[in-house]
C-alpha cells in the first residue's frame, strides 16, 4: 500500500499566515456551512510510530 500524502486546504484570507493542522472532525450544516475541528500538526505525534511496544 502506498503511503498517504497529506491533503492541503486553505481557509481564511489569502495574505494571512498558515498553521498546519490535523483534522479530527468534519460536520456539515446545511448546504453552505461546515464545522471543522482540528489540532495543530506536530511531527512529535508520529515520533514513536515505528517502535515495538513491550508485551
């Protein structure tokens, strides 16, 4: 299975700074609104993904 590439979306004004986030929830509201919940991305989240846990 190929590794997943992150999807990039931009919300807000074009001249504003960007903060990478991980989206945890998307909730549509009608046909024109969506609530997005997320937290700021950090490489530390994946720091220990490839270690084996003790039994």
